[in-house]
């Protein structure tokens, strides 16, 4: 991921184990891209779905553009993601056979174009989340102790 991040899905790293990452373009309306530039985006409960050989971003909230008029966009509309056919086939296989899901991790700009980082993820169990929290706490304590010495 390059460029400045506009939105990050912090919950994704807590709730899922990310196996692979993909970069995808997005098909957006004019008011949507302006709202993204104003940081009016939330990836919190969004996910990606494969329908008819195309990848769609669902439940991603892009707030209405404040200077928009009656032609403003629908905040929660599904948005088509742009990937190569080979990547879509690989994602379809992973989602269908292995029990993985597609989770958006970050939204950012690259060379003036909005890009989304998708992760092929498997849901974490409660004990996995506890173990990760315990590991982070131990690493933080070690870092503080080394800093103090």
C-alpha cells in the first residue's frame, strides 16, 4: 500500500487472520470521490462479495458530499471493484472452498485514484483474540522495560 491512507479497517485485524492482500480499483461517482477526499468514509462493517464473476464492495459507508446537490450519491450503495480476471478467479476459489471471506483493510489514493486493499481472511476464534491481546501486552511490557534501561 502506497500513498496516504484515507480510511483503515482496524476491526479487521482484530476479528480476522489476514492471509493474502490484494489491491483493487473502485468504480465511483463524482460526489463519492469528493467525499472520500474529505475523509467521509467508514469501512467498519463492510465486506466484499463475488457475484456473477465480479467483485462488489458492500456496506461501505461513503458520506454524502456536503456541496453536492440532488444528484448526490447513496451512502451505502454497492460499489464494483476492479481486479484482473486471474485475481478474481483466485479469490473465488479461496472464498468458495476454504471458508475465507473478503474484508476491506484500507482505502487510499495511488496516483490520484482511489484504491482499496482487500484481505482474504479467516475469522478468529475468541481464544485466538485473547492470545493476540496477551502477546501484545507482553511485547509492550518488554519494550517499556528496554526503554527504561
